[in-house]
């Protein structure tokens, strides 16, 4: 009986910590985003792809408003837990092709497909740009960082273009 009570206590604690950890993984502020971008910059390819997958999934709970929010309206769109003014701009690139940008608030099905795509066999390199250079090139969307993902295969890039239309 003591073992059952002990096991229930451990399971309850694990569930609580998992829920708290999931809440803390939402990146809402510019400071939280800067920390995440810095960790992405220093990561090797497999780890950077894991970080990108986790961020994209977590961002499905956050409505990105962006810097050009008309009239400063504060609202959380239906189906989102939070709102944020800070999210990196994600760009897929392939030699000889026009870059493909991920829209601000992609639906969950698109994010799942993107997460499945973010693997070392598909992505050759992840490059992160921040600060004035990113803003100068990409405007306000670059103010929270720009994540460029170099695609290994042009055929895969075409499939990615179709996915993100």
C-alpha cells in the first residue's frame, strides 16, 4: 500500500512538472526570444533542428501580432493561449530558387509537416541573423531574428514550396 501511494505521488509530481515545463516553453517576450536565438546560434545542426521543431510546435499556441499591429489592438485570437510581438522570421533557401517564408501564424497541420521535414537529411545548414543587419534586410519581421535553413535537395525544396503556399 505504501508503494502504491509513493508511486501515485511520483506520477502526480511528474504530471505537474510536465505541465509547468510546457507552460514555460512558450516564448513570448523579446528577452525570451533573444535567449532562444542565442542558443540556436551556438547549436550544431541536429540540435538546432530539434530547437526549431520545438519552437515551431510551441508557437502554435501563440498568436503572433507583429510590429505592424494596427492601432495597438490587444487580443488573443481564438484557439491560441497567448500573444506575442516577437517571433523569428523563418526562411527556407535553395540555390537558384526564390526563398520561401513561413507565414506568421501557420496552422497546426502545416507545422507538423514542417517539423517532420526538419531533419539533417533535408537541411544542410541553419544560419541565424540578428540585430541591425537582419532588420535592414527584412524590416520589422527581422527584428526578432532571421532563421535561414539551406535545403539539401532542390526536389525537396519544390515540395516545401507547395506545402507553404
